[in-house]
C-alpha cells in the first residue's frame, strides 16, 4: 500500500514533467489558438503543483532548502546578465 508521502511525491513528479513538456511545446507552435490552450493547461498544472506543494509542506513531506543569501542571489543574477561580481 502506498503511503500519502509517496503519492504526493509521485504526483508532484508527474506534474513537474508536464510543466516541462508545456514549456517545450508552447514556443514551438505558430498556431495562436493552440498556444493559448497550452498556456491555459500549463497554468492549471502550475496551480495543481502549488496546491500539492503546500500539502507536502503542511504535512512535513517536503522541507525546502535554506533561503539563498543575497550574495548567492546576486551571483546567479550575474550569470544571466553577463555581469561578473
């Protein structure tokens, strides 16, 4: 029998995979109607992911990593802006 923790983790893994697929599909279509539909599906997946994440946190199934320091945030930003510290 599966435990709640395992089921939540499996569901989150599945949703995260779907989000990746939507991220790949959306920019590859020129059809505006299809693009809009895919974005709506992605938004619904993001909502589901957030709800499951909150459940996992409330039940202590997931403990997030420590918050990044401002120095770490600045470093990552610099990687994407081309500015070095």
